[in-house]
């Protein structure tokens, strides 16, 4: 059961990180404030660092990870582009990122609770992602 829960949790983390990086990439072209851009790029880098560690764990379990849900990714991209086409401003970027981070944190806590038998390394990676998401949310507050 430990291995099953571990792999399931790692897959959800993989999909979440991919979604987070994609969302940051989607909004970067609309950012005007240099400090906001810095926060987003720093968070993207932190996500990518965690993903490197995550991929090593997935390989150790002979798993390829998981892609984000196609419909969720498409809807996120569409929402982002519609909102930013109508109002290309840093507060819209901050709002979109905050909303995405909140959804990510909520999902990750759900998966931590669902896959309680997962090993400590996978739980730690999940908590690291949550920490990065919460930090980014806090950094976005000044731009809302």
C-alpha cells in the first residue's frame, strides 16, 4: 500500500508542478512590474527544482509521472488569455496566479490526506510544493 500511495501522490505532484509552471509561463508576457516578474520567475525556478527531485523519485518507482488534466489546462489557458486580453494589468496577473495557487494548495492537501500511506519523501515533496505555492500567493498580495 505504501508504494501505491507514494506513486499516486508523486503523480499528482508532477501534474501540479507542470500546471503551475505552465500558468506562470502563460502570464509572464503580460507582466509590467519588474518585482512581480521577479517573484514569478523565482517561483517557476523553485517549481522546476522540486520537479527535478520529483522526477528522480518517480524514476525510482519506474513511473513516468502524470500530465495535468487536458481540460483543466485548456480552461486555465483560456481564462488567463481572455482576462488578460480584456485587462492587461499586473493586478489581473496577481489574481490569476493567486487563484491557481489556492487551487493547487487545496488539491495537494486533499492528496496528502487521500494517500496517507505514502512514504515520507513523497509527503515532504508535496509539502515543499505547498510552501512554494503559499509563498507565491503571499508575494502576489501587493499586486491585487
